[in-house]
């Protein structure tokens, strides 16, 4: 008998509605990683209440990783957007939010096929 699937991670994308200066964000927000030679975006992490991150791009696009529910994923997008507004991106707001991937796991105790 299989157990009910449990969502472990939700990946979502959204648009912030403004261009971003990734170097400025890296200098003013803790827990950021910007290595343009390896990845042209910026990675921004939060550790509380659980580990999550987002990828920010110069054109104002954002990818959010780490939510375990649809509500928490959208809340994370708003939280990352709020961090950007705190450092001067007053026009930033979450638009075109879309879930693009979900990862779930469950135990399946069926008969093995051979």
C-alpha cells in the first residue's frame, strides 16, 4: 500500500517589474552569492523559518525554490520582493507568479515487477 505523497519542494517563477543591479543587491543583502563567470544570476538565501533561496536576474525575473506548500512558496516570493524594496527597489512587486515544478515523495510497498 502506498503512502500519500508529501510535497518536499516547489519551484516557482515570477516577474518583479523592474531591472535589477545584482552587484548592488550582493553588497546590501546578506546571504547572497553572485559569481558572474559561473552563473549570470544572483542567488539569495533565507534560513528561517526554513531553508529557501531565489535566483534573481538583471531583467527582473525571479525563481523561488524551497517552499513546501503553495502558500509558503508564494509567501517566499513576497518575502524576497520585500527584501529588494528595503534596499531601494520600490517598484518591485510579484507579478506573473507561476509554479513550474513540484517534488514529492512517498513510500510504495507494492509487489516488485520483474
